[in-house]
């Protein structure tokens, strides 16, 4: 069983930065990812990292602003968020994918954290 716990969310002004962390009981998975969900909207892909090799993927909306990284020794995944915009406001979830299905699709991920709120004010 994989258990994920997110932290690092908060309130920040537009243009500011936050760093999210996701600590896992074990990261013996194919990929880890960050998704986000705003009220009334579907959960959307933000960024992902392939555990073996460190290949990264980003949605067009965050590319160039967000960076996903990992610390193998600490079983932790990070999401560095810079140049934050009000439209980035959402609950951010860490997820783990055990298989090799679509990196961008939330249904590919079996394990999810409880989420951490990110609010960006204008």
C-alpha cells in the first residue's frame, strides 16, 4: 500500500512562489504526479516525473513556471511553483502510478494524497 501526504500549500499573491512536498511510504512506482482540482472542475494534470530516469512532463499551462523533482533518499516529490497566477488556485494532489498508462490521465493513478490548498490572490 502506498500512502501519500502533501504539504506546502497556502495563500500567496500573484507572481509569488510556493513549494509543495509529497512524502510517500514507498515510491516503488512507475511515476509520481501532481494534479489539481478547482471547485466544480475536473481534476487536471499538472506535472509528472518518471521514477526511474527522472523524465518530467508538464501541462502547457504551467510549463516554464513549475518544476517537479524528487528526492529518492527521502521518498519525497516536490513541486516548485513560481510566477503563480490566480488561475493556479486549486487543491493540489500528489498521485502515484504503478503502471504504464497515460501519464496525463488521472485514472492512470491508483494512489492519492488528501490534497493541499493553494490560493493565489490578484
